[in-house]
């Protein structure tokens, strides 16, 4: 994990691996719709931000195949959120080099 700038994954316990990202690392949680889980994403995001010192983003599915229970993910949406996460990582790394805090 320490070699990755961004960790992107479906919501779940596997995202706690974001704690091992390098300084400035960003975690992106993909959240299915409708969102029915009883998880406090604010606290989860704060936990992950504390580990990597970078950022936390959520992507919420806009389309779900209710009959099959599938979340529909479009490539362009994931590219957009990945670019946003990489921008957050770059900003955090620049701040690190300026302040040597991360």
C-alpha cells in the first residue's frame, strides 16, 4: 500500500488498508445506490485521513439495476474521481515538501 497514491474501492473493511498509504495518500470509497448501510462515513473518512494525511472522497452511484442488485459504474465517472483524488494527492505532497509535516 505504501507505493500507491490513491486507493479506490467499494465501501467495506478493505478500505482500511488506506491507513498504510504513503503521506498524502487519498482513499476513494465507491458507494452503491441506494445507500442502505449503517456506516458513519464521516468518522470513517476522518480515520482514513488521519492514517495517510491526504484525503477521502466518496463516489455515489447514480444508477442501480434494482432487479439484479447491481451498481452501474461508468468509466468516465471513475476517471473523474480518480483525477480529483490524484489532484488531492499532489496538493498534499506539495504541502509536505513546503512544510515537511506529512
